[in-house]
């Protein structure tokens, strides 16, 4: 058996077409969408992610403004910037690039974002809505949303399906667990300290790897016929990226598998832009 490779490009194109149509409608009402990105320091990954958002925004019609701050910027200054963006009616979405420098209180900075503009879904308010199963009121983090979109658009049923999620982090694992529960998946949440992780993974009909460890999921951990969603993004020695799954080996037993790159990550930025449009709705804009 060789797995079907679930590439996100067709789904990205579908969703972008939907977004562009909505943006065109907003522009006729003189409401061009705007996203403000707060970038503190020069972390290479953060810089790359911020600039990739700006490039996509330019393509689809969302203005993306990057506020670049020095790594040693006082925390109060960063919070003041965020609070100013909250009050700016011309800004519809705010995103603080993570990780922040270690000297800063991440919780204080991210919770300074107005929940109605929190397109990254990091505030306590939006996390609470997700925990309570109230997605319609929430801005949900884009990476967990990308996992759900890939699973559903690829034709896999979640209701009643045994899903094993490897990863419990704030960014992906925990919010994704809530999204899966709402969709009636039979969910097992594991992590790197799980006793006999391989056995737990082999029970899965759908296996989601989001632990942040390169090639954590080996061939012998995957039962034949499993659909594997790889959320990991791990840099290699030559500057490339691989996932949390040993792709070449696992694709020989899985029914379907997402590649890295070209899978979850490629869809995430597009869904972030969709969150900007949802933020406008939550702010009472047409």
C-alpha cells in the first residue's frame, strides 16, 4: 500500500477564491480588510511568517501592516501599541508573532489584543469559547482549523472515528482537541511522555502529529489504512523542513498522509486571512 498524498493546494485555491469574493464585496462598501502584525525582535521564523502574511495579503486584497519592534522594547510599549491598534477602527485583525523574546510576559501581551480582533485565537476569551464548543463566537487558531479543513475536505469522517492526537500544546494540540470533540470524534490525546505511545497511535483511524519533534511517528507506530495528518514543522541541517512523521516510511502503510511542506502549513496562512473577515463580522461590520 502507498498512501494518498493529501496536498493542501487544491483546498487553498478553493478557500482563497471564497475569500477573494468576500473581499471584493467589502471593497464595494469601502471596507478594505486590514491586518496588523506585531513583530518583536528578529527571530528568523517570526520574520518569515510575518512577511509571508504580507505577501499573501497583497495577493488577495488584505492590507497587512507589520509593526517591527526591537527585541529589547519595553513590555509596556508593546502593550500600548496593541491597545492603540484595538482602538483603531481601520484595523480589523491583530496578530502578535510568537515566540516573543524571553524577557516579555507572553500572556500579558497576547491578552492585550481585543478578542474581536484576535485573529490568532490566543486570548483567554477566544480560548474559552473554543473550550465551550462555541466556535461561532470565537476566532479559532488557524493551524487547528487547517487540520480540520484538510481532514474534512479530503473526505474523512470525524463523527465516531478513532482519532489519536499526539501533542497538547497551546498553539495546536489543545484547541484542536476541542474542535475534534465538537465534531464527535472518539479522541485520544497523547504526548511525548505517553507510556507506549506506539500502541496508542496504532489504535487510530486518523492520526494527528503535532508534538514538534522531528520524525517522532515511525512506520511501526501506524496501522495500515490510517489517515495521517502531520502538523510538525522542523528545520533540517540543510535549511529545509520536515514534519513530526517519518514521511517516506509511513506513507508505505498509511491510507493517506499530508506532506511537509505542502500540507497543513500551506493552508494555515489562508485560514488566518479568513479569520480577518470573521473578525470584521464579530466587530459588527457587514
